[in-house]
C-alpha cells in the first residue's frame, strides 16, 4: 500500500493525467485523429523523456506501477464499448473473419519477425499489436509476459507507424478499389491495426463504412481475450519456474461487455466509461513513453518494422481480394 502513497507514484499520476488530457484533445484535431489518443500520449511521454532525461528518474517507480495497474483498469472499462448483442445479431461473419485475420496475422508476422532475427518477446508483442488492436494489445500481452519496457515501446511504435501509413494508403486508394461503402469499411476494420485507424479509414466511406469498420475492428478486439488467456495457459503449463500471472482482468473485460450490452441503466453512460478507459490507457502509455530507451529503438527498430510491414502488406492485399470476391 505504501508504494501507492509514495511521492513517485503521486507525481507520475499528475504528469500522466495532464498528458492524457492533452492527447485527448489533440486526437480530435484533423490528421492527429489518425494517430489516436494512445499513440499521441506515448509520443508525448517519449518527448518528456528526452526533455527531462536527468530529472525524470524520480518517477520511475511510479511509472512502473501506473503503467501496469492503469493499463488493466483501462482494458476492463474498454469492454463497455463491445456490444455483444450487436456482435451476435450483425457480426457473425465478422467474428469468424476476425478469428481468421488474427490467427493468420499472428502466425505470419511472428514467423517473419523471427526470420529477421527479432527477439521472441518483441516478435510476439509486435505481432499481437498488428493482429488484434494495436497499442492496447501490445500492453495487455506485455503485462502478461513481463516484457521489457523497451520491447513494449518499440512494438507500439511499429504499430503506430504502420497503422498510420496503411490508413493513409487505404483512404487514398478508396475511389479506385471498386468497393461499396460497407465492404470498404469491413476491409478497413480487418486490415488496420488501431481502433483509431479503423475509425479514420472507415469514416472516409460515410456512416455505413464507419459502422462496418468499427464492428469488424471490435470483433478483432474480442480476440484479445482468447490470445491473453492462451498465453497464460500455455506459459503456465510449459514452465513451472516461470509462471505468468493469470490475466483475471480479462474476465473484467468480458463482464463489462455483458453489463454494457444488457443492462439499460448503464448504456447511457457507456460513452463516458469508454472515455475514462482511454484516459487510463493514455496515462499508462505516457508512463511507458517516459521509460523508453532510445538506443534500443535505434538499434532494433528496423528489423521488426520491416517484418511487420511485409505482413501488413500481405494482410491488406488478402483482405481486399476476399472482400472483392464476397461483395
């Protein structure tokens, strides 16, 4: 309990909260909205690390606590955004598609990362980020495998760069793809990494495209539950001396999804609860950014970026071909 009353934790909460507020409003500005609140918070945290490199060590312990606990709280609250009822009625195809996309992309990106001699933990984090739901997936898996901070930051950076590039690519190519708005939205939700990326690209096709993109993307978000549970089970069985803590917060995610979907009294507050979720996640991302090792980024970034770029390109092409055939 004392660690949560320490000066380090108190200062960390204040600084990261201010950054989360700033990133929230920046994410509403045109062009910045492609990055999204979480990536903006990470970038600001990295900037603060560069700006106050000598003095920022005082909140190092607080940042560690905050990035772990606030991350889990944010993921639990993010469950309110997932409408189980809507997934059941309208998302049967998207759930199957999401499962295929996540499994395929996880395997492909991980194999490519290992082919380019990327370390196992970093390869897994980057693969999960590109396959499931961007920064939130990276951080959720990172807390489960006890990954190094440098690996987590590098994986988030890769997801942010590639997600932004492919968002711009899909928006630019939209008039030439020959897809109806709904089909384009499904493709965006299936191929892009962050929720913010899917929203930005899907919105280019109006409300129809936006709704299709969000439904497809949230179907992929649901796969985070399966992936993290799988990591917990397999790591627990494979090495007793290196047991990973069971991700009980994932059950919180499922619970909030059920509550938000079927309890009318809560539904009117879902918008506020999701905003709070992103605030907590943004604070965790800021703390992560303030702990980054820039030497590690320079030395190891190229290989994982190249591997995930190849995987993302293949995913985009396959999604386009499949959607074109179905529609």
